[in-house]
């Protein structure tokens, strides 16, 4: 299956995608994580993309689309991909459809994780990120067992520089400006589902799995 998780900054896309990709055995492809990994490795993509991420702006489509589609086509994504943070613009959504069609795949489901703004702020400002593999924690909602250390790989936890102040505000403005077009695009294709993301991590996971299983059942019948 190829599934998209759509949601504002802090909605829980990464948290859920980390779990669901293991349960469903499909590859988690997160555009933000790809950029942050590129920054650590100082790749050519990093040199071009970093100034946009640092300002909370979208990285231009001509850099983002090839970077993400490359991962969607990898052998690891042969059984499908769980896309987190992509597509964020209509042009990205169309490019994704074209590419999937070319390789005889298609988006099965686009799920919008809806969370109220004040909760998004609480989640974003308390988030802790693992340096080595971008595992996600929260100082209150999901504290690491050992302070400052990732439980899964032992690496240092840090606060993302784009999780504070004006940069965080800018990310929200851009998200809410762009998302309507993307939601409409999948709604018109009858692929859009909404899930209430303002529940515990386990409850949200259960609701997402429910939507995914329903979609699978529909496809099996068709
Ligand atoms: P990106 O990294 O994709 O950031 P984002 O979309 O803004 O989303 P976040 O990662 O902030 O939130 P999330 O939904 O993953 O939440 P999480 O699970 O961590 O993008 C960063 C930048 O890269 C962009 O600003 C842009 O510059 C660039 N970029 C990326 N994609 C692009 C694209 N397609 N086009 C152009 N540019 C692009 O959870 C948040 C916190 O809440 C965590 O602490 C977690 O523990 C906690 N939490 C999660 N769920 C719950 C719950 N149910 N209850 C309580 N706490 C919870
Ligand atoms: Mg994320």
C-alpha cells in the first residue's frame, strides 16, 4: 500500500509513521527527515535546502520532488511507502501520482491527522529529537526513560531549531495556506480520510490502523 499522512507541524505524523511502517512493513519516507539527514551529511541537497528549512519555508518543489520520489522508488518501498510530510503542495501531489502511475502503483489512502492549534504548539515546543535516527520524544507526553538519551539507539536528544519562535509560526502559516489544495485533491479522488489526532498516541494509532484496514478490505472486494 502507498499511504500519505497529512498533518500540521506537531500533529504526530512522524510518531505514527514510525510505528505503522513497522506494523505494515512498508517504508517510512519523511521529507523533513531526509532534509535533516542531508544536513548532517553535508550533501549537495543540504547546501541548497538548509536556508529554507531554517526559515520555516517550504523547500522549492524542484528540489523536494526528486529527493522524495527517489526514495519512493527504492527496492525498500517495493511493498509500498508511508509518506510523512509529502506531498505538501499541489505540484508535489501531481508529481507523486505521475511517478507512481509510471511504476504501476497508486496512492491508496491519504489520511489527514487533525489536531487543534494549542495542542500542536504544546507538542512542537516540547518535542525532543534523536540525533542519529530522528526518533521522536516529548518532554511531557513521551519522555525518554533516560533524560537526554534515545532509548532505541542511545544517541543524544535535541530540540529542533525550527520548533521555536518565528520559524515555528511560519511553518504553521505555510501549512494552513497549502493544505486545503492538497486535501481537495485527494478528496476529489475519494481517497481522503480524516482522523482525530487529538487523542493519546495509542488511540490515534488504532484509528489509523482501522482506516487502513477498511481501505484494504474495500480494495480486496473491488
Ligand atoms: P517536517 O520535519 O516534515 O516537519 P512538519 O511537517 O512541520 O512536521 P513535524 O515533524 O513538526 O511534526 P509531526 O507531525 O511529525 O509530529 P511528531 O510525530 O514529531 O518538515 C520540516 C521542514 O522541512 C519544513 O518546514 C520544510 O522547510 C521542509 N520540508 C519538509 N517536507 C517538505 C515538503 N514536502 N516540501 C517542501 N519543504 C518540505 O510529534 C510532535 C510531538 O508530539 C512529539 O514530541 C511527539 O512525542 C508528540 N506526540 C505525537 N503524537 C502525540 C499524541 N497523540 N499525544 C501527545 N503527544 C504526541
Ligand atoms: Mg515529523
